[in-house]
C-alpha cells in the first residue's frame, strides 16, 4: 500500500501543469537544502567553541536558556512553510482503500519533513562535541537529545492543529512577542523557568520519556482529527455563512470597473487567505524599522532607504498584485466565458493596489520621527510603486498560473510555482532599478536629487498608464488558455 501511495505522489508531480518549473525548482531546492544542512553541521560544531569563548564557559547552559524561543520560532516557521499532511483526498475516497492507511501515510509524510531533519544536523554535531570536548557523559547527552527530538516532533503535530485554528497561531505569536518584550525591558524572564526544565533532561536522562510520550499522544490526536474529518461531506465541505448584502454604492464612481472592485473587496473580506494578505501588508509597514533605527548595521545607508520605502508602501501591492489573476482561479473559467474586457478587469486590480499603497503611506507617517529623509523614502517609494511597480506586478501575474485556495492561508508568503525566469527578471525593475536611479542622483548632487529622480520615474509610469495597460492586456490574452489549463489542476 505504501508503494501505491508513493506511486500516486510520483505521478502527481510528473503530470502537473507546472512540471518543468517544479523540476528546475526542485533542483535548486535540493542544492539549497544541501548547503543549509552543511551550514547546520558547521554551526552545530562551531557553536560550542564560540559560546565557550565569547559568552559562557558552559555552552549547554546557554543553549538550554534560549531553547524555549528556538522551539517557538520553529513552530512559527512551520506554520508558514511546512506542508500539511494532505494527499489528493477526494479521488482516494472513491477508491477501495482503508481510511486509516490514507491518513497514516499523510501524517507520516510530515515526520520525514526537512524541518525535522534540519534540526538533527545541528543538534547531533553539537551533542558529539559536548561528549568529546565538553567531557559530558554519553547517557546524559543522549537523554537530552532524545528529549529535544520529542519536542520537535511535538511541534510537528501541533502545527497540524495550529493550521486548522488560526486563533491558536495568533495566540502563539502574541505570547512570543509579549515574552520577548518582557525580557527586553527586564520585567519578566521566562528563560529563568524554562532553562531548568531543559537542564533536567540532561541531568536526569530518563525524563526524556516525557516529551517522547507527548509526541506519540499528539500523533494519535492528529490521526484521530484527520480520521474524523475524512469525509466528503465533513472536513472537505465548503463552509456556509449567512449571506450579507453590501451594495458598496460608493464604488460606482469608478464606472464599469466598479463591478470588479466590489468583487475584489468582498473576496478580501470573506476569505482567510486574502485576510492574511491584508495583515501581511500592515506588517510590511514596520519593515522600515530595520533600516531607519540602525538596528541592522548592514542596512544603515542612504540607498537602503529607498529599498525600505518600496516595501513599506508596497506591502499589499507585492503580496496581492503578484497573484493576479490567481485570486479568481476558482471562477476564472466562468469569467473568461463572459463578455469581459481584460482592461477593465486589470484596472480594478490596479485601483485596489493604488488605494492600498496610499493608505500604507499615510499609516507610515510615523517615520517622520526618524527624520524627513526616512519618510521621503516612503513617499517616493509609494510614487514609484503606483507608477511602475503596479504595472510590473500585473505583468508578472500573467506568468504565475498557481490556483489559490481562498479558504487556507498556506503559502501566504509566496508559492514555489510562482518561481520562473520571467517573474525573476521582473524583480529587477521592482527592486533594483529604483535603487540604481536613486544612486545616480545621489552621486551627482545628493539625496534630494536621488529622491526626485525616483519620483519622476514613478510619475512617467503613471502618465503612460494606458499604453502600458495595452501591452499587459495583450500578454494576458496570449497566456489565457495556458492559465485556464493550469487552474484545472489541483496539484
């Protein structure tokens, strides 16, 4: 049976519409994963000596102190990046297969996840150095290591429930930020209470059985959860809400484009994935704190101000615009069968991004506290986003043929299928070009001319909007049938 499931996964990969993109990306991912594992081994070996020389003579004590945050960050990263134990459930439910076997296969796939393997490449070398260099007993180190193994698998299974209940994830984020703030202001240090627990796993190796048993219990709970909802009319059923009437008559001023604008706003208000995108765009506003406060020394420079300004004002533009028309993938074939002008459809998305960019710029006015240069970078970044980047993301969206599940916020930070040579090249005018333009003005006369040149390029893009839209419209029409074919595939 296991061989049969693996065969289905293999066929799913090779028969997908984005096979060529996936194949190239898989090769890059394997190379990247190899170097990540190599770095993890190097850090695992070097961490002991670095901590011993520069921080504390007892490296294990330092590691145990911050393990609580290591586990919390691991859970957050898993939430956004780790795939859930999902196989193509609907087709399998029609086949004479035992549900227990299908559920077990799906959950067991997460056990061999890269996120679990990566930790081993750090902690195993570190544990070996503890024994050879630190002189610690093998049994004690083994018990500590097994306890950590159990805790990481606990995170693996907790992630399943976190993805099903958003309130759990946001609660964890809130707790993590609160604890970090309390430590920063010397009000309450959670590590004072957590460090002895991790140290106990080392001092009393038999206690490692506790996290291992807990991981097993969570595995059984995850199994029961999926087994219980493994029906077409239960876990896979669409959630039905009470209908609400909202005519949004205030949008009628946009003429024929208003129909699409209303549809987009309703989509954002009613779906999990689109709501996550709005939250992300708000988070992007605070991205500039890394640049304007001197928190990261590498980012302390005039050229990085423009880079920050692009992101601060363009959070929604990048996270929403790059997935046009994927937001409408559920009913895109129906739309294309209607008498719809592509230009009106694209203009509605453009207006939405412009409104969001202006709103982000106004909300980011607190950057005036860090000097006029900081907020000037945000303003000229917004002008460039409206005049140039709004067109570029719409252009790039024509080549991204990834259907979006609006009921799930997975891959909210991006999707591997959004990677291809064309979209990669389009990042140059989005991010690199404004920095080059600013650099020209900066070296000729100073930062003021640099800001002016970036703003001028944005204004020129705005003036030639109609001409640019004609080009983008032709691209969407050329890619229309490829997009329709891609949206029909679920993998």
